[in-house]
C-alpha cells in the first residue's frame, strides 16, 4: 500500500481563471492593505484606551493571529504558487506578532522586565516596540502592494514555457549554489552580488519541486530520488550558515510541493508537526549549544554542528521531561518576537537620542565590491549588535548574529517617521523585485531565483541598510542578466509547451 505518491500529470488540478468585473481590480488590489490597517489601528486604539503593557501585548497578539493568517490565506489563494513574498511574510509573522506577543504579555503581567540577551527591557518599552513594529509591517505591506505584480494572478491562468534541457539547468544551478556555500572564498570577492549564488540551491530545488515531473521526463521514483537528494545536499550545505532559519529553509521546496498539489495537502498537518518538532527539539538546541563553544582548529561550522549533535545525543537528553519541552517552546517564542530589538532601542533613544544616520554609516561603502576593496569592513551588523548588547566580548569574537531589524535601525536613527517612510520605501523596492520576477516564475530558473530571493528577504530583514543593499544589487544584477540574455537569445520556432496549474 502506498502512503505517499507524487501526483500523476494525467490528473491535473487546474485553477480556473476568474474574470474581473469593472472596478473590482482596483478595489481588490488594496483589500489586504485595508484589512491589515484595520487590525493595526485596532491595536493602536487599545493602546490609547488601556494603560497596561501586558494587556496591549496579549490583546494585540490575539488580534494579529487571525489578521495575519487571513492575509496569508488571501494572498496564497490569489498566487499561482500559493507561497508568494506577501503570503510567506504573513504566515511567518503570524507567529512572531501573535503567540510570541501573547507570551511576552504574560511575562509582563507578572511585573518582570523582558530579557534581551544580557540586558532587560521594561514592559512599557516592549509594548511600544510592538506597536512600532506593527506600524512598520503595515508600511512595508502598503509599499509592496503599490508596485507588486497585479492582475495576472486572477485575470489569466499561470503559464509555463518549457524548453528542452530544463532539468540540466536546474541541476547546474543547484550545484553552483552548493559550491558557493561550501567554498564561499570564490564568491566573497564579488561582495553582495556573490550572495545571490547562495540562494541558488533553494531556488533550483523549488523550481524542480513545482514543475510537473512529466515535463521533466522523470518517473515517480526518479522524481522522488532527485528531490530527496537535492534536499539532503541543500540541508548539509546550510549547516555551514550556523543559522537556524537557513537550516529550516532547506525544507521549503518539500513543503512547497505539498502545498501546491491538492492530493498531497492531506499530509500537511503531519508534515507541519514534524517540522515544528524537528526545529524545536533538534535544530534550535543544537545550534544554540554550538554557538556557545568556539570552533576547533580546521573545523568547519557543519562539522562543529555535527560534533555538537553527537555530544548532545550522547548526554542522553530527557525528552520526556516537561521542563525540556517547555524551555524549548519558551525560547522559540522569545526568538520569534522581533519587536524586542525595537523595544531595546527605545531605551537607547531615551538615553542617547536619535542617531540620525550614524549607525547606518556603513551604507557609504556597502555597495563597493570586495574585489575592489578586499579589506572592506563587514556590512552586516549582526555581530556588532551582539557585542553592543553585551552578548559577546567583542565583535570579532562574537559567535552569533543578532538582528537589529530594519524597523529597529530606522527607529534608532530617525524615529517613528523614519520607520514609516523607510519601511514603505523598502516595500516599494521589494515590489519592484517581485514584479521583475513575475507571479509565476517556474518556467525560467533565473526568474525563480529572483522570486525566492524576494520571498525570503521579506522575513530576513536584519538591518535596514542590508536589505536596501540586497534589493538594489539584486535589481541591478538581474536586470543586466535579463538584458544580456534577451540580446543573446535566438528565435525559437519550436512549439511551446504550456500548462496551467
């Protein structure tokens, strides 16, 4: 008896296009923004009426959970791939701005200050940081909605133009990406453009998983074997990142496959439970334990994580212990609460005032390629911020990266007005990338790579300037590549293979 099978191409499940009536496109374009704005406005009104920070966090979390899940579902339904930059963003933050906020509110209700690495943050600042982050989230959504691809998701069915040799190109893109992760010395001199290669494996594997196997000329067993091998290689490579989120991103192509195909969706609850358990009780404790001990001579990050896992396993963790499960869930909810960085910065602004761009001074050299300036200082500020808050003795000795968040860096420098304007601008830039990638980029590996970069950058905004650099470099790099390819492309008179999903 088969418990799991890849859907047969003979039984497609097309999504019939829906015709738009007059005026509906304009109204529907901003419906999600209106729902988002209504949810955020309600939380702000509660803040004006209530004086309890814990009540604001708890009620805000209770409102954010259905709001962000609804927005994620609406965006997913209108996207040919279900996961889009917006739907993925809303599903991601339905946890960080929902259950995590409720958890923080429960701590605040006891009168305790909230821990942020070594320093602690008063509940009033945590509530204010939460509101500022919500405002930034809404501004990001509005900016992205303004310039995103509109209409194609609903007006016409998704189309793919497939030519011979696509499987070979996907495997090549996957292999180049893995090489850039395992041996980054050849992409480091390229600077920010070189980081594009590190997103290539997940983009190639996602395109493979979302393309019907008949179009790739593969049997069910061959498709499953290639997908499993690609996922294993991607997971092994992402161990080099030392990042919990990057390690879990390795599973996105597999999850995406199950989301897109109706016949596999019945397995999503089991898969979701397995992923959550894997993260909470294996990935998170292993990575955090590994970060607390330095690398041995000639030991790679992946080897260090593997050795830490062996030690961790040999110590016989008591999985049946209620305290172990509770501690991991508590740690997860605290890690997902990105507004805590903004809350800490609120205290810094009260003490030292706005920085007016001083903490973002690295933007002056961020666009200079490292091949022209080999000694260029690090652009990302995660290690520096970890040192700043007291988590590491120095920036050079820091074994972790602590995100300021784009909202936090904008507030630190320019206050609330800077958050609204800055996040709206970043949203516009993200919308331009999404529009360049298209609503359904599976037919071209380069467009799929740009789509994945846009989608994952939405939930990886560790600093405002870093996001700005990433978006600008991606736009210029892919624009140049598409222009070059259009000039080199020869007319193809063969009939195109088109299918709908």
